[in-house]
DNA sequence: TAGATTGTTAATCGATTAACAATC
DNA sequence: TAGATTGTTAATCGATTAACAATC
């Protein structure tokens, strides 16, 4: 449908999950309609920006009325691809891997953690929710038996690139990457980085800037 | 010194930790000098961009030569405020809190986790490294006895805003926020968000976009 | 000195904001 | 219908890229 439309810029894409979350909250609070004006105020954006963002995907509002919260929420859910389920594996089952496996809300949103892997014999065999942590040796057969959409990568830095390459060779094309490392991957593989160290350094910068004003 | 210079844009600030990390790696590999050209190639940026970014803070290179890796690394370390130590507390000592407490590299970088707090009686008293998890009731006296720079917030969503407000009332002005929630805070408080859910949704978007090309 | 590469200014590109006609 | 607010075009602002003089 919109496969031949012009590519949406990354800065807009990064705002979509925020819109989605905000609309979920509005729905929970029984808000039926919202104007770009009011939504902008809530989110620290401008009304223009919101209308521009949404219109890069289609027209979801009604002139003179605003946006129906439920409809807009569902539209964005669809844009984000959250109407289909995703099978995820977690590689690296330390505290971070555990935290993600236990993340509330993933399950309901169609994010299914179907496997956890680790090299550490002390962790292998551990039960996390209804998942059994497997040894990395079992990754290949697992991926042959199960369709895996997304790999959450939470391994130590020194094995990050190598592990990613192994996973890519098994046909997985999407990474949520917690390793503080810029993975080099083929063009058709998508990577979203969560870099806690970088975020902390950004914070120390901002803290110092604030202190020096 | 540069307190009256024009404010550096957020997009540049967000690149600084990446420069820093890259320069650390180069130093570890005994690389002594680097040109903006080569650094750009490594990081997926342009040489112009790098020179512009760096020059918003000062002139760190030598014409005809490039940048001395060690000097530039130290300059950026200083810009990021990493030459002074920071006292951090972690509020919410679930898996995510544990993961952060155990994060390698924080200690050497001057990020000192000096306290962990939780409301859950099952967790209070637990030992994480050399830190004892305290009950939230102990937060106020702790903050009176210890100077705390940064609060890592890793509590459940429904108590996120309230907890942040309590922490702000104790005088803490910087948050590394893992709660999937836009905290509303006074102007002089800085917040850096790490939103894993948002990152995952961005990934599903990109994955679908890639599949539909 | 000649070659290389920065620091910096000017040109271009893209994102945000403003404005308003369309229309619910 | 009148009022409100979208969808969309045009204007502005900011970030990136290009170009080149300065200089190591």
C-alpha cells in the first residue's frame, strides 16, 4: 500500500512509539478524542509537528474534531508493525537478559520471548518464567526448528560482533542490541541500539551544563 | 570558560559518547593519530560533521596531521564531565537495577554506585557486589548523609512519577530513567531516558520496512 | 618546501514552524 | 450555519555537506 511512498525520516520514526504509548494512556483514561494541540502539550512537541508526522503515513484525523484516540492508536500500532507477533530470542542471560525476559507488557504486545541462550554453564538450565536457558551450542538447531524474528543481544562486549555474525548466519535480520558496540551488519539487517553507557555520559554532560549555567 | 558560548545542540551532544568510546578503542589498539576522514568512516559519519562537532567545543586537531587520539579522547572525557566522580543511587533493585549495578566499566569511569533501594521486602537486605539493598524508607536519611549526584530510576511504571518527585525533593538533579514514562520535572533537573519498549517498537517498524522493500 | 588536513565560512539539504484553505 | 481543527503548502530555522584558506 505505502510501499512506494517516500521513506519516512528516522526522527519521525523515533517519535512513533512515544505517540503510541501516549495514546494507550489516553485510552486507559477514557479519553475519546484528542487534538494535535493538546497532544503536543502533553508530549512537549508542537501541533504542527504532530500533524506533519502523522500525515507522512496518512490522514487519521477529522477536520474540526481532532483525532479519535482509539483509531489513531490502532493506526500507529499498525504502522509500528505491532499487529503481528514477533518471536524473540535473548542471547546473554545475565541480569540484563533476565530483566528483558521479565519485562511486563511485552507478552501482551505480541513480543514473544521463545528462547534464552548463554555460554555460562552456571546459568544454562536456569528457568526464567517459562523459558529454560539453553547453551549457545543449541542455538543453531533451535533456529532451524523455530522461526525467530528478533535477537536481543546482551552478551559481553568482546564477543558482541562475533555473536551477531553467527546469529545473522542463522537468518535472523533484526537486533535489539545492548552491547556498547556499533555492530557491523549487512544492509538487510536492522539494528536498534540501547546503549546505557552512552546515555549515562549524555546525562553527566547535561548535569554539568546545568550546573554551569 | 565556555559557559557563555552558544548552547551545543542535542544531536551533537548525543554523538559525544560515541566519539569517546571510539577513541578509547583506538587508544587500546595503539593508534596514535586519526584524521576526521578515517574516524568518519569508522563511525558512519562524515569528516565535515566530525570537524563541525568538535569545533563547537574548541580546536583539538593539528592542521596537516589530524587528531592525537589520546589528546582528543581526554578532551572529550572532560567535555562529558567524566573527570570528576559521580555518586549514583539505584532505585528499583529488580533485574534491571542489578544489571546496572554490575555494569562493568562504570566503576573505572568514576560512576560510583553508592546505594540501592527497593520497596520489596524480599529484595531489601540483598547484597549486590559491595552494596546492600536498602528499603525506600532509608532513602531520605541516606541522602542527608551522602552526596548523591545521579539517580538511576528503575521502578515500576505506576510509581515512576511519584518516586521521581520524592527524589527531587531530596535535592537530586539528574535521572537516568528506565521507566517507560515521560517524567515531568522542574527546569533545573535533567533526565536521560532509556526506553527499551520504544527501542523495540522502533525495531519492529524498521524490520517491517525492510521486509516490504 | 610540498602535502595533508584542520578550522571555518558558505551552500545545501532537511526538519520544524507558521499559515490557511478545506471541511467536519 | 459557525466554530474548530485538520491536511497541506509555504516560510523559517537548524543541521549537514561542500569548499577552501590557514597552517602544521
